[in-house]
């Protein structure tokens, strides 16, 4: 057995804020990346390294345990601990490069920089009533009593929970009590709260295929078995899900506006999904992320409004209805699970900032929220029509746009011979925030297409400029 090189530098810096066990982890990862440690190399014993670094044995044990969990080390009992022999060469030599490449390809929108044109998931940032918002938040800031400077309630600001419950009852047909509403920072936080409340390791979960890619990345790192269930023009194929995993513990769906295809889950499928959940004792997570914006026909009721057996967990967000910088969302827990959500909330969450929660509560209470949504529906209908018409005109036979009834993005379908990943890469290099549709698939045969956010395309001139830029990138 090979042994670690004697000149391996694992020293820690006690002046840094980074905990020493994490410094040790980083030293080992760097040594593996640079080739100073190779697959099969034996690393120093815990006691020996603790003595050498003048650290507590528990600190080194924690670092080794993390490295083993992440697959860098393999513990062999009395035979010692070695660099995992199963690490493939690319992961051994360039683990950070591989991760960075994946982040560039997928999580390109959440880097804190200025949004790119055609970026998905963004409302019209130019049309938000900032003066009204600033006034409401400023008033709360000036009038905050000392108690509001303390830690916020992890479950959410009580007045905001009340406003959300009232809004959902009127606009989405969801009957709930404020106690069922839990304020979160987004879908990821909602899922973490839900699974901490209701799941056990190894539970199966139906996931739309194609489905929301950012949720998928989170779920793949959770202790759940993701079961891809195909989607057609009527939404999630419930019968296929029952064949693949009849007793899955969860199903996560986007029934009002399927992400990314934009189709609506049919009433027949909705009833079938609810019946399955009731019989199997399963939970349905309804991600109702942008249902406020529908441009054809009457607004659809939420799946939760049809739930008679308390099996639907309703998830909503203010990121699309207001702006994503708020980092405010919410989840409606089933009445039978409120106590579990409450316990998990207090165990996991520090709570969302009071100031923004109070500002949103006032924004709703004073009628600004409903007026803003009405204004945005009209604005988005115009921008959607202009964007689709201009892009279809300029890109011609290269794309086909079939508008769906709602949402904040359009799907430009491509011929099967096209490579949407390569085309999206060229477009992104040109500064456009488009997504390749095929990346959103798991097991189903991927369709080729480009996902384009239209909410911030302010007029026909801007649409034409962006369409020409995309055409050039696709040449």
C-alpha cells in the first residue's frame, strides 16, 4: 500500500474564520486535485495528524468523516484510511473544475450579477412599483419597536401568514388557516422544510420529466429516490407514475403551468393524482410558482382546492409576483401535519427578515398587490405577444413557438437534428440568458428547444435586437 508523501502540507491557519476541520478538508482536496495524493494512498492516522497539527482528535475525525462521506477517503478499519480507489481520474485531478463547469452550464442565473436578456424566472423588474414599496418598507423601518429587532418567528410573521391565507382563499380557492402557512426563502427552503417534516431516508418521489431543473439538483442531493415520470400535452402521466413507483411517498408537480413545457395538468389527471395520493397515503407537493399570470381563458383553481383528503402541500412564491430579491415564499401545510411543520421549522430555520415580511403584508393589505398583478397580466400579455411574433419572424424555420396559456417564458422548439445545448452555449456566450430544453429531461427522450424569458423584453425594438442577436449566435 502506498503511503502519503512526507512533504504533504496539511497545516491549518488559526487566524482564519474558517473552522479548522474544514481547513483540513480543503487541504486534502487540494492535495488530491494537484496529484500530491493519489487513489489508494494511505493518509495519516487520526491520532498522528491531530498530534502533528496540535489539534483535538475530534477535529480531525470530523474532517475525515466529511471527506469519507463526500467520497474522497475510504476508511478500512485497522488497515487505515486511504484516498478512495474508486475516484475516477477527472474527479481526482480536477474536481473543482468539473463542479465549476456544471455550475456554469446549469446554475448560471443565480450568481448575484445583473440578469441577462431573455433570462427565465424573472418578472418585469422595470415595472415594479418601487416608490410604493420603498415607502412601505421605510415606514416599517422607522416605526419598528425594539421587539422587532429580535429574532423573527421561524414560521413567519403572523400578519403576513394571515394575508397569504386570505389571498389564497380568494384567488386560488385554497382554504387554509394562517397556522398552516409557513414563510420560507424559496422552493428549496420549502422542500427542505417539507421533507424534514414528512420524509424518511430512501422515500421515493415522483418528479416530472422534464421538470424544474433547480429543484432536481436539490432533490438529487437529498436522501430521496427520484422517480422521473414523463409529461405529455396533458401534464404528468399519472398512470406511468403508478407503474414506475406505485407507493412513492411524494409527487412534486407544477399543474398550473408545467415547468418547462408550459402545459396545464388536465382535470382528469388532477383527479387521478389526488386519488392515487389518497389510496397510497402519499403527499403531493404543488409548486404553483407563476399561476398568477394566465393570458387565455379563466384562471385555473389550484390543485389544492380540489383536495378533499388533506394530501396536497401547496407551495407559492413572491419571486415572480413581486421580485426575487425578496427571497420570500410560502408553503401551506396539510392540517394534519401542522405540528410536524412547526417542529421542523423551529429546528431548522432562523426565520425570514421581519422588515420584508412586514412590507409584503402591508403591500397586500393596502391593495397594491392585487393592482400590481392586474397591471402585470396586461403588460406580460403584450410582451409575450411581441416577443413570440418577432422571434418567429426573424428566426423563421429554425424555431416553432406554440404559446401556452400562461407563465413568464416561451418555448422555441427546434428540429430534432438541432443541438440545443450547443446553440444555448453560443447564445450564452453572446450574453443571452437562454436555456436548452433538453437539459431539463432525465430519462424521457429529450426534445430540442430554447427556453426564453420574455417579461423584461420592454418593446418591439428590444425584441428585434435580441432576436437578431440570437439568430447570429445560432448561425
